[in-house]
C-alpha cells in the first residue's frame, strides 16, 4: 500500500470533526465566552535578567473597571509550576530570568482597561548580566541563574574505551552540528475560559495535552483539592507539545477564584512567542570512527542543550536526545555525554520529536560522511552497522522486536526515487539553467514511543452502553488536530463491528474520563488500540448476554453490528442498541487501566517500543540564491497496522512540513535574551506552496507473529528524519556538507557562472 493524496479506498473516511473545522463552525476553547466574564492579562518582564526591587499595584487597582491585580503575594499555594520539575514561578517574587516571566495578572471589564492597568503597575529593577550562551553559562564565573548552578541536568552513557577504539580506526569523522530554536506556531495560541462556581469548584476550558496533569498542578497553586478542579481540554487548535506545559492556566484560575467571575484569556501571537515554549536549540559534537571494512568502532558525543530559564521537561528531552544520538547502530566503543543548561533565553520545552530531531540530524550526518570516506553506498554502510532483530536498544535495554529496520531499508532501496539517484556524485544541472541543481538523499531512524523507563505512563479507557443506546468510548486524551477522534472511531468500527452512528466519543474532561495518560510521545493511538483489545471480550460478552435475554436466543448465535444485534448467519437486524439500553437493567460498562509497556532496565528514559522510518528526498538547489526546494519525498514507515489511512498520511505530511521548516527556514532568533523574530511577519513557516512536491508514504504493517502491542505511534516519526535526508541531498547537489540548521542560503550560494574566470 502506497499512500498519497490520490489514494482512495473504503477505509478513507471523512473525519467526524472535519466538516465543522473546515467550515469554521467548530468552537475551540479559546472561542468560548460568558455573559459575566472579565478579561485577563499578564504583565511580563521587559528584561531577560533582573532583580525585582519593588512592585506597586495601587494605581492599577484604582482604575475603574479593574476587578483584580495579583502578584506573588496572592498565590495561596505553591508559587511554581512545571510538569516534572516545578521551578518556574507563577508570579515572580525576587528575580526575572527571561522576557516572558510573569510579574502580575489583571482582570478587568475590557481588554483595553486590562492593558491600561498593566501600564499603571510600577516596577523597579536592578538589571543583571544576561546569560545567553549555554557554553559560557557553564563557566565558573558565569552568574548563577538558580542556586544549584546553570547545569540543569547531565546525562552519560558509555561502553568500552573509545579513545582506544579510535586508535584502531581507518577513518574518523569529527563534526559539530547546530540546530535552531523552533516555534510550534499553532494556529490557536494559548488561552481559555476560567469559571469559578458558587460551590467552590473551578472549571478550566483551556488547551492542554494532559488534563489530569494540569489539574494536579493547579491544585498545588490554588491550594485546592484536585476534585474541586475540572479541566476541559478539547478541541484544540494545534499543540505539537507546546501546550503540554501550563501557560495561561495559573493566571486565569487565580483571577477567577479571586473575582468570582469568569475570566477569558487569549494570548496574542507576540505574547505566545514571548512566553511560550520552543524547540531546544542544541549543539552536538560527534567523533565517530570505522575500521577499513566499514564497521563502526568508536562513537563519542557531547550534547549541549539550551533549556532557557526553567526546567519544564528539559531533562527528559536531553535523555531522549542522548538515546537517539546512539540510535539504530552498533558500536564497539561508546561514550555519550549531555548537559541541559539554564540561560536567560526563551523557554525551551516539549516539541514534536522531543530531542530526536536534533539527535538524528547529527547522527545521520555522521553516517553519510563516513560512508563517503569509505567510498561505500550510504545504505550499504548503514545495513552493515544496523542493529539486528535480536539486538538490544541504544542503552543496551531489551526492546520490542520488529523487523522494521530491515523493512524500511529495503523499501527505500527499491523506491523509484532512490533508483533515480545518479551513480555519480556530481550534481545534476537540468535543462538550460546551469545554476539549478538537484540531489537525492536519504536518512534512517528508530524513534522511541512512550515516556520511557522511570516516568509514570498510565493508560486505559472505558466503554459503556449509554441510556440512549449510544456506545460511549471514554478516554482521557485530547484532540488537537492529529485525528484522534477519527482514528478511535475507525478502531471501534473495525474491531467491534459498530457503525459510525452508533458511537459517541468522550474525551478531554477530567470530570468524566479516566486518566489515560498524556496525549504525547506517539503513544495515544497505540494505547487506544491496546485498551480496545483488552475491553473487547468483556464488553462484547455483556452486550450479547443482555441480547440473549431479550431475544431468547443463545449469545453464541448473535453478533455486534452496525445499528445493533444481528444473527451470526444472517444480516437482518434483531435488536437496536437503543432497545438494548431500555428498561431498568443495570448499566453495561467496562473499564481497564494499565501502563505503557516499558523496558526491563533501570536506565531512566530508556524506551521499549520503537517506530522505524526511512526517508528519501529530492531537492532542487538554486546556486544563485542558495535556496533549497524539496521536490519529492518518499517515507517508508514500519509502525504496524494502519488504523486510519487518511490520518496516517496526514501525520507524516504534517510532521514533514514542520521538519521542512526546521531544516530550511525556521529559527526564533534571539539577541541578548530578546526575541528578534517576534511575530509571523519575520518568522516564516512552510506553507502549502513549500509542500507542493509529491509526498508518498509506504506503511509497513507487518509485526512479529506474537506481537501484542499493536500499532506504533507515528505522530513524531514523520518529523525527525527529513532534515538529515535533505542535508544529504544538498550534499549531492552542491558538494557541501550542512552542519547548521536552518540552512543558510549564503552558505550554498555560488559565484554566478557568467562571472567566473576561465
């Protein structure tokens, strides 16, 4: 099966939420209003690093129309948040550490009044030295941004004696790779509606990827029981990891509780840029050596990650990068070290790929350079060094076995695009425009799914027959554009035999759903599949047993189907689900809970389940302008059975679009702790024009016979391998190795041929 936009077939279904989205009728959480609502705004620091000497709010409070002005003194509980490491102040008390730090929150009857109130707050600072270079931040004389110093987290993994190994090498490649600070650029910026009820409960309508984690954090901040807080978190207009952490929720919640009035907050794009998370910029130095036959002997890596002023999941991102700079290859000697560093730059945090994008760009770059040194075909070199079916994972941990590595390698090798690659390394200059050159490159990865060892990773869900006869599928996940609702509907139709009209999907409301874990880390599809597999037998049995009683026929003669119960041997409908639900009978309800599968190792962050992917691309390089255009993409993805073909293709296309931006155009540039790119007029992202080239996806659905884990996640794998594939294609087109992203056009520009001297 080869998927592209011309694909068709019975399993290509219209998304249940598709019509409302494309017509604009779908109400997002930030669209919500309330008759009695006030508007909330946050006062943020104008300096990246300063000591707070005083905050005076009297004038703001006296402004007509202002209902509340809050500072750190008004936080009743923990004045900090952070999913794993709560070190980011809700409202700063003594220091500001980046230009997005919050100092005060205001609630007023209009946005104009709220903005005026912010302007009336008087602040006195002592300006401090800005720490904007992670390497300099590690020096002994650098200002300490936190009491424990600027090294937020360190990682290491080693095997053998690399220095001795390098003495045995016939070829050694040493290179440093630099990756950018990328924005999530979701269409819906952070915001929501916060409603404090008369009974003391608080309802939060705000985008998040883990409602129960938000509830836990807000309970600590508000000093309230978690049960007194309700989080409604879908639908969401994009997230990609950026809304995994709290953003406006602490301020909307505090203002709602203080005023007793609903509070509406919605960040402007500039506010989102200033305060929101970005992809971690990384500097990855690698030294890799091979013997004369091409076998990898020694691999040495040092990662420096700029986490910004506070932790969020910076440690976990570094753990992931550390695992993935080792990747799918085997080495005799290995030494990987990493450090995540506090700086006064913007907040870095969760982003689609989670450190894999940076790591795989560097690792695959090394593989291509070594193959060229050896004079080997790049895929032959990879195959020689690839982990085999029974081999452990990058941290020597047991992993779920698949033949995915070999399968995607073979698919790329047989693809029309790779077959088109010229045998010569000379760049092609088609037609009468010698400054236009083309190249074809490819890259490979194994990308971990789930949160890894040592991190709580709950899963589960519920099925019920509702009083109106609807089959309710209840999960604690969020729909933020990835097609979760469509995929879940497809699973219920194919696994149980229901029709789309029989199903009601309930997600993203902590009052009614179980904790299914975070909608992150390429885990939701796999865990929904596993949940439905676990529930199938007990739920089906309960439905058929009740039908047996009502129909006076053996349950073995009955089956579930679209619309209701039918006989095993004929198609006529015997009993509708609505009829099955009538009467005074006890409710039919089945629930399960379990944990995402992890490796039996004590290595924190080690993954057990992997998705394998290989990407081939064809690029066009204009040597006069240095601009790169991607003409064609071919993705081979080994992730088990395809549940929703349209969603599968959409995930790979969407991920590759973000990767295209990461590779050739996106960088949230900062200077001395201030953003230079503050809005989308200067921060450019790929549009449909940049994605006009053909994208083909070949899903490899085979899993080992006894595999019990089902489909692997693909939400991230489409985004992590494109950059090194483009870099390899650029090498063929230009003869130049790319080490820094996004690719600078000036780096690839050549002197015009008509100016060259003979």
